[in-house]
C-alpha cells in the first residue's frame, strides 16, 4: 500500500511518544532524497528517517543504518546548520494529509531561543523536505518548485510555507461526516459503481488497500458494487475511521512467499491462501520491513549503475560470442567429410579427369556399400581437388581445437561475470562497491568504467557470524574478499564452505584451538550461511560443498574468487 495519511497519523504519534525532548546528535543524508536525524532521548538513540523519493516516500523511526557518503551533500550541511544540537519539541500532521511538521527547539544566529521546523511532504513524486523558521518562512528545501515545474504551487526559499491545494474530498476523521451523511452519499451513487471507487473518490487520506478492506468486510469481496455492499458499508467504514481516530492500529505486514507484499496499520483480511500476515512491534519496524530492502536495492542500483551496466553488457557480449563459437564448432563437423572426400578422390584418381564438375565414387568406409557424390573444381586436376579437401580438413581440425579453447575461456569469463553480479546484489555500502570496482579494474574492465581511478584499498569486507555453540564463521562479501579469506585468513584446519555450482561467498568455519571437527550444529549453520550468501538464496535443499581450508587451492593466474578443491563432501 502507499504511505497514506492514515499511516502517517500513526507514525506521528510514535514520534511524539519516543522522541519528545530528545536532542539531535547527528544528521546524515545517505541518499539523494532522504535525511536521517539521530536523536538521543531517555538514554536511547533513535534514528528518524525521512524519505522523499518518488518511488517510496515515507517517514519512520528506523533501525537500519545505511552507509553515508564521505562528503555530505549541501542539503545535509543545511540541516546540520539549523538543527544540530536542537531538541525535538513534537510532530503534528498537517490536516489529514501526507504532510507533517516536525518542530525543534533551537537558537537563531544571534543565540536567542527559537523554533524551527522540518516539514515532510510525503506525496509520491511531489515529495519534499522543507526547512522553515518559527514563522513558517522557508529557509531551505530539498527540491525547489518554481513556475516552470508547477503553475499551481511554488515552493522556494524566502516564501511562506503553505500546504498543497486541498482535494475536493472529505476528511474522514474530522467528524464532519456522520453515519447519516455517509448513507445519504452512498444512496446517491450509481448502485453498480464499485464501492472501492466511491470511498476513494469521496474521502481523503485512505490508500486503495484500506478502501478495498472496508468493502471486503462489508460484502465479502473487494470488487463489490454499491448495491452489494450497501447493508454493512457504513458500519465497516466508521469502524476503520474510529480505529484511525483513536490510534488503535496494529502494525501488520502481509507477505507472499516470505517477501513483503503489503503493509497496513490494521488487520487485513482480504488476502487468502498463499499470503501470510505478521504483526510487528512498532510502525517504525513495519516501514523497515516493507521498505528497508527495497531502499537498499534502489540506493545500490543508483550508486552502482555504471557497474551493473558494464556487467550486463559483458554478459550480452559473451553470450553472443559463445553462440557464434558453437555455430562455428558445429560447422567443423564437416571436417571428417572433407577427409573422406580427399581419400576417395586419391584412391580413384586414375578414373578422374580435369574439367569434371562432380564425381560419384564408391564409399569403401560404408558397410552398406553406398556411393558418394563429390563436388569438384573443374579448373583443378583431381590431385589438386583432393589437396583442397585435405586442407579444409586440417583447417577444421585446428579450428575445432581453437574454438573449444575459446569456448571454455568464454564460459569461464561468463562464470566470473556472474560471481561479480552476485556479489554486487549483496553489497551493502560504498566500501564494498569500491572493492568490486577495483576488482573489475584489475580484471581488465577499467577502460569500460568512466572516470575510474584506482584507490588504495583497505582490508577487504569480511562478514562475521557466531554459531549457536560459539564458533566464528567468516564470509567473503565479494571475489577479492573471498580470495583474502581463503588464502590469508583461513587456517589449514578450518572448514571451508561454498554453495555447489553457483556463484556465492566463500565461508570459513573457524575451529577452536586444538579442535579438529566442530559440532554438527556448527557445520549446519555455516552451510546455511554459505547458501544464504549465494545466488541460490531462497531455494530449497541447496547443496553446499565443504572441505578443510588447507585443501583449497587457487591456481596461478586464475580470476578473483576462483579456487579448486577435490574430494569435497556435500551437505543439504
């Protein structure tokens, strides 16, 4: 569902309960259209996240800690100037709209106490983050809106802040629409009109998911008409309205195959088999569950768009080359036929003459005793025709060897590209992206990355896990880290894991001092980590190879991340 005004009402209430009186400790801008305020309150650290992205605008108390750019953007510097050290005085929703004003107690340039505001407009592609003074004069903003962008409403520094023009819809929680009025509005509608469209067109602040849920509870299906939902529509509508008004919501996420599909501030009953519901502890956590992974992927694709494009082009180029090589290799099968023709011409040379266009000779190699028609160049002697076919045979034989080697090299390069793509999809921050770029530079792809200059790299990114019985499990985050982990960090007696025949991380289960074989539980958990950090993530019964690290070798000149090992056991 979209982040609607009803959801914002619950989020604002959560902010007031947890942040009021808290001090702004830090401010970050991890993405181009988002801001994070680190606020300490009651001995705890909270992270207030505001996202004004067109594909996902929302606000919440987040537990996610994205990596921040080394150089803060100008808007981040402006936020720090006005709000560093300020105290959170409270938040209010501006009407029943997708906009909220966050008020902070701070000081002006002369040192006198004052209040300043951060206004979060969470309206899809029209979202914005605006800074105003105590009199609502705009003193800074994330996105300027001038006459060229909008004739109806301009948002510029120096102007007085005003809400966007109101829609011609009723505020459902203001109390201006009672049950009698609602019934009159419903009775005036076309009986065959979908009830969901009636709710969406007449009342502001409710997402389509909530409108469908009201209709479902009234009529037992989401696409019911006004006639079908007439009896219970009023009752169900005001049940939801009172839930919003009284802040009696329950943070609920709906998942399909384990992946968040919808989220809401109330129980959702309209989804059937194949979907599962989960209630989480807070609205901040709810937004993290739904948007967290999506935001990470969007941020990653934005920062690594050049690398994704490079790898995608490389994959396309290699696949085309392999198709061409396979076709040429298939043509080489004609080589044996050329040798046969040369042999038959040589054996029957006394029967042939210059000037013949073709000949039909007995095939002595055919047990059935058939004949073969052989094309001839009439300009050449029979002996010269035989030599032409022998040359074609020798050429196809050499081409077969060469093409087989080329095809193997192309398959190896394609496998390498897939390992980098897999590592890229699991990268968490700028450090790991930098490592991947450096890896591609050393692998010969630097000329295809615009404006890339090699930087000095610190130790590669290694993720650390702890098993239930206390063993340490190390996991490489990309090919460079995989090499470092397998060839440098791992001891010979440690156990090495890798998902079978799929791109993925190298994983090392470290043994305790003097220990030879860790527990079966530790082995299982290490194998699960290897499966999760691979392209096979999400599969069922994923095979994982494991072997002592001392038996894993890296061939000289091999691509990053490529190793060989033998006699590996397999776990499911």
